[in-house]
C-alpha cells in the first residue's frame, strides 16, 4: 500500500538509529554549500572594478534567498521537521519555492565564479568545467524536460513512505534528501529564471506552461495527503513538541494543505511575474521596431 501503517512506522523506528553519528544541522552539506555561495558571492562583488554587473535589488534577492535556505536548515525549523510533518513541508517549501528562485534572481553563477581565487579557478574550476563528459551531463540534465522530470521524480520519491521514513529516521538519508531537493530545484528554476551569463532555454510563454505542469503534477499528492484517513509516515514513533496537541493525523492534513495551497500560490506568483516580463519585453521590442520604421520613413511621424 502507498501509505505506511503504524506498525511499520514503529518497526522502522526500531531498526534505524535515532541518534546519528553527525549532528545533522551542523554538518548539512546543503547548508555548508549555501554558506560558501554567500561568501563567494560577496568576494565576487568586491572583485569587480567600476559599476557592478548586477543591480542592488538582485544582490538583495540573492542574499534573501541564501538567508531563507540557511534558516530552513537550522533550528528551530530543522529539528521540528523531524517531529511534525507540516513543519517538514514548510522547510521544503522554503528551499524549493523561495530560497532557490530568489537566489537565482541574483545571477549567482557569474558573480560566484569571480569570487573564487585565481589559482582555484585556473587549476581546479576551469579544468573541471571543461571536461566534455561533465559538460554533456550538465547540458542534458539542465534542459527543460530532464530538469522537470528530475525535480518531479525526486519530489515523489521522497514522499513514498519507505524513503520518507528513512530520511526522517536516519540523518544521512536526510542529508541526501536536502541535497537532491536543492540540486533539482536549481536545475528547475534555471529554466524559468535567466541566471547571467547563461540564458534560460525556454521562451517566456513556454515558461508559463512549464510552471503549469509543475502545479498539475504535484497537486494529486497534496490532495491525497490532505484527505488521507491514515497516517502515512513514521511520526507516530517520534516525540512531538508539547505545544502540538492535535495529533499526527491533523499534522499530516495540515502538511498536505501547505503543499497544496501555499506552494501552488507561489507557483502562480512566478507565472504572473513571467507573464509581466513577457509583456514588457514585447512592448520594448515593439518600440524598437517602431523607431527603426520611423528612421526608414521620416514621414511616418507626421502621419
């Protein structure tokens, strides 16, 4: 069956160690990665002489995204996500729908590379990115369809009870879960946001359809969790904070509702933003076209 029974939850809890060999929130590779990116971005901005290639709102957007990602992976959210399903859904929402897209708006690739030391760029970074095999893999997985498939497969994979419970009850699997959510989110949003100097491969109208497909494929799981009559995951074998008095069933319903309404609403906001950018670019192109016609035919101004 798709949902896990209470007996299965307790059995898995008994078989997997509750205390890992590492402190999850202190050694989370995704957390360390985002901290390093924030530091390299700052170094990269300082490396430019003269006007910066990004605007102030983009810098603020990048650091807002990084801050959101860091907050999502630190106490109190991360420890509470081990106790309450709805907090875990808030955490994933902060990573995939807020932190990563806001970070991408700050065009991090171009800035972060400038923040790497010249020796590291010359001897490590450039030899690595020039590997033809690595280039082929990146070019493939960053295309719209593979990126969308990877994101959705990863999303559904970690919500299958067996794998979700492994991540819930074992810190190593939880670290992998955070890493795959972060990576697939970056690949996904790269097709919607233009991270200079790379351009999103999709035209703007197609990006709206891209977002619609994300909403359409995830809504089924959200609805199923919201109205499920049994608890799917192993939270029944975990202690819960004293202030939560509504039980695991309501916790799961609330988590499904968070996956459903706020997540879909954020995708809708992204669709609206893409639509207005599309309209703006069309208007700019129309004005440029009109000016060119006026230069060719000066009498058109009088008419």
